[in-house]
């Protein structure tokens, strides 16, 4: 799969104006670049009734912050979105700049119920403060799934900030956090997380991974 194929797919999707759910998996399509994702994003923003979006660009190593910024601009226009799943695992050119752009867009989606983000092995992501601030605003969230394995710059202070942002999410029913091989997270970070989890009385499911 290349940018040309993605452009062709995007043009075909334009005719399906009633779409409410989209699930596209391009994992491992290493020839897809920012241009391909830009074409797709321009199409997606037409679907104003879209409620669910699942995009997997894991291991697409040519994707950069530029792609994420373009997609972010698209997502903030889709105000009916309730479910978002974005996978950028091992997209090593994505940095804090891209993550910030995405999060600033997501926090405008006040109807969002489920958020699943995968930035595993994106080692240029070093600060989760912007994500924590976003979660504080998404009061309708019922499910959070954050996958950040092997992000070696993520540390205790990031987990503490993230933990504090959970306090006001009274509707949260499910939480999954993966910090596999994030070696800068210690007992201190886990203690902070544990303290905040106990206040989430609606929580029905917890999955935590900190295996080293």
C-alpha cells in the first residue's frame, strides 16, 4: 500500500456520505507518507455524522508530526465522534509536537466516550502533560486505553500528572494503561496512580502493564 492507493481509497470514500463508523488498518505499510494521510484526512472531515473512527498506522515509519497535525485538524471538525482509536506504534518520527496537536483537537470533542491511543516506541514523545490536561476536559469518557510501551522518556512525573487527571472522570468504567519497559517509572509513579484509581467508583475494568 502506497500513497497512491490511499488516495484512490480516499476518493472512493467521498461518495459514502452517510458513514457513521470507519475502521482502516494500514499497519506496516511503510511506503505511506504524510501525503497519503493528508489525502485521507481531507476525506474524513466530510463525514460530519461520524461516530466511530479506528485508524491503524502502526509501523508506518515515514509518518511525521505533519500527518498528525493534519489528522488533528480533521478530527476536531467531527463533533459527533464518540469512539476514537488511533495507532501510531513505532512511528518514530512523531514527537511531542504531533501529540500536542492531536490532544488539543481531542479536548474539543465533548461527546467522546472512548479514547484509545497507541504511541508505543515513539521515543521522541517525552511529555504527557498535555494529555493529562485533555483528560480533565473530557468528562463524558467511559473508556481510556493508553499504550505507550518502550517510551523511554516517560517518567514518574508523567504518570503522576496522568493519574491526577483521572479524578474528575466520574463516568469512567474501563481503563487500560501500558507502560511496558518504561524504565523511568518507579514505585512512586505507581503509588500515585493507585491513590487516584480508588476514587473512580464507576470503574468496572482495569488493565495495567508495567512489566520490565
